[in-house]
C-alpha cells in the first residue's frame, strides 16, 4: 500500500558545507522530503582529528541530533566521518538508518582502463583502515595512489563563500594524483571528500591531462532513496522549510546567503 511521504526529515551531516554537493542531488531524487542540514563547523576540518576523539564527538553529537530532529534517516555525506564512525553510529542508534559515504574505489576500479587510479581525500580518510580494506577488496588489480590533502576542504569552503580560489594552491594539492608509469597514465581521480566537487571545474582546468573525476554525490542520494519507505506520487506530506544548523552557533551573512541559495533556512 502506498503512503504519503513521511513528515520526519532526512538529516544530512557534514563537517562543513561539503555535504551541500549531496543535498542538491538528494533534492532531485526526493523532492517530497524535508531536509535538515547540519554542519559541524565547530570541529572543522575533520581531516586532522585524532580518531578516538572524533569518534566520541560524532556518537554524542548524533545522540543529540536524533533526539532533537527525529530524522527518518541520517545521511553522512562526509568520507572522513563515515570511514571512522559509521559502525559505531549504527550500533549506538540501531533504530535510525544511516547512509554513509566512503571513497568510490569500487566504481573507479571497474571503470579504469589504465589501471592507475588516484584517491584524493582528507588525511583522515587516507589513513583509515576502512579505506585500505576497500582497496584490498575491490581494487587489488589496480595501482591506487592515495593523496591526503590538508588544505583542499578549506579551499573549497573559501571558494564557496568568496567565489575566489588560488589556482596554484589547488594545483599543488592535485598534482600528486597524476601518475605516469610504463606508458600508462592515471585515468580516474576519486573525489573522496564531499567538499571537492565544488572545485571540480578548477581541477579540470589545471589537470595535466584529462581524467574522469569521480563524484559520488548522486550514488549517495540514490542509496538514501533506496532505503526510504516508498511514498505515493500524490500529495507530498505537509512540510516545514528545509533548515541548516552550524554547530558553532555562528553563521555570518555570507554563510547565510550561501545556505539560502541552497534553499536552507538558518
Ligand atoms: N567533507 C568531508 C569529507 O567528505 C571532510 C572535510 C574535513 O572536515 O576535513 O571527508
């Protein structure tokens, strides 16, 4: 039997504004749903955190968020958080379905022709056992280069707020992704941080040769859609506005304008 879409929101969580790359895909696939966007900017960037501290922070933060918003599902469009704490969150909150985000190593391994794949991520995601296990499981026949960038997520945040980015700084971060070996060249770069697709056009521009930049946003949104109970195609449930919250409690005018541009009320 079909039913109207639930009034319970979908919670999207990231360390900053990177998860907005996934929100825009989620909206296309789930137009009848209400979204709550949480940016843990008080702790940004996640990339350099010690694992135990970040894990504890995430488990406690989600306890509060679930109690406050009663989400139907939680999406974590953040590789750094997902590769660390997805299992802990599922154990701590078994009633709540979680959709995580992990580096798109499997699709990259399926698509590469040269066998040279690079994964561009935060230092946290690069050093995770979870990421190493994905390579062993899905990309054993490829040569995978892991690049952990300390500054790229922050450059993406600045770019979204100011419209400006130092191309030389982006080039320096992206350059190690391009590997040549025995006449073969890297042909896929996995964008394994949700902030990076905001810089994808700049990356394309400065790339020494064309590659496929793998952005998993749509796949994450599809996964969320697949686990939601089906709603009918009739009237959507009555719903309030989509809202955003920054954990620092500080949102300047530029951030508010940015979020409004994404249809979020701060
Ligand atoms: N956007 C996050 C990710 O997908 C992390 C950025 C950060 O906080 O360093 O990994």
